């Protein structure tokens, strides 16, 4: 990103940069863009080679589903921090 592009970007973001800030941001933006280039190269390299997507082919790492009855619901409910009509009260999340 050149000096002109940085000035335009700062104006669009309604930033009034001092000369010192302008130089500092120019350096930081150059570093960011170089990191993006490195990531793009790494992504391109992984796209072009045969990547391993399933290292354990033929091995099923998942367990079989099985039903387990839980018969002691009262003990579980009694352990809740706050109970109201057999429901565990939790704080609002929204």
C-alpha cells in the first residue's frame, strides 16, 4: 500500500493522521500485507500438493451409540445451584 492509498484509506475512515502516525501506519500496513503474502503462499502450496485429509484411513475413531438410562434425576436436580419447580435455574444469556 502506497502513501496515496494510505491517505485515501485514512480519509475514508475519517482519520486525521499526523505525519508521524501516517509513517507508523504505513510501516504497519506493509508488515500486514507481507504477512498476507506469506499466508497466500502457504495456502497455495497446500492447495497444490496432496494434503492428508484422513490420516487414519480405514479406522473408525467414533464409538457406537448406545442407550444408557439415568434413573437418579432427583439427585441431579438437587445438585443444581438454584431449583424452581424441578428445573435448574440459570442466568439469562441474552
